[in-house]
């Protein structure tokens, strides 16, 4: 057993790789072991967080009363006639006219009782 143990345990570490030399029936075998590969398995748990953003819609009905003011303009024409009296004297070539004040006399009717 001691001899076998000696043959199988000739191992050395070179640059983080394991290398062992094994003698078998006067033949030399070399076993190279790579560094251990790490495999990471993830499990995922999903957590739902509900965020509520409330909105209020206010519907407003608006009545508008529209007052319209109109200013119609009418137009009319009248012809007035006035009468003025002047006293110009007796000289037609050299008149000296003065306005006369005349009052219209009203006729009054008396009622008989």
C-alpha cells in the first residue's frame, strides 16, 4: 500500500490548476483538474406593489344668459316755415327795416249757457 500511495499522491499546484502524476505499470499518466467552476442558481420572487393615484372629475354645467341691447335710431325730416314782419319805412331805395312784434290774436268762443 505504501508504494501505491506514493505513486498516486505525486500532485503539485501550478497556476491554480491541480496536476497529478500517476504511475501505472511503468506508464505515466497525467491528470489535470481545472479550478472549480461556480454555478449560481437564482430564484426570483415578484412582489406587486399597487400604487393608486386617484382622480376626481367634476362636470360643471354653465348657463349663460346673453343680454343684447339695441338702440334703433330713426330719422325724420321736417320743413318749418316761419313768418317775420319788418317795417322798412317809405323809402324803397334806402330802407331802414325794423322787426315788428306781432302777436297772433286768438279767437275765443263764448259758450252760451
